[in-house]
C-alpha cells in the first residue's frame, strides 16, 4: 500500500441485512487491499471498520452506497477513527 493510511468506522442503513451485504463487503474490501471487519447490528444496520490506503478507503466508501444485488442503501455514516484493524478483513457474527 502506498500513500496516506486511513481508518474509518462506517454505519450503513437501509435494506442491508438478508442480502449478503457482509459477504459482499468483505470481498470488495479484500479486492482493494483493505483490512478491518463488518457486522450486522440489532437495529438492521451494518457497521464496518475499514482501514488501509486513503484512496482505497475512499473507493470502498463509494461502493458501500451500492452494495450487493438486493441491497437498498439509504444512509452511509462515516467516522474517522484510530481503532486498530485486524491484519485481514473479517465478518463478525
């Protein structure tokens, strides 16, 4: 990875559970060389920690608005964070 490093915590709302959003997120993040995790929340949203090169994180944020087939994203909230990310990208159950 080159350039500035960045980590964000993202909360995605809308129809994002029951459409394989976590699996899709992990695949996209790994393609971009990102690390972090993704999990479902009780309120029906999805939360993710995304870390890596600034350009890759920005690209991932754009992709989160689309999501997998069947997803209807209504909101993507982004918070810069200093949280440590795992060395891989994990789905938290």
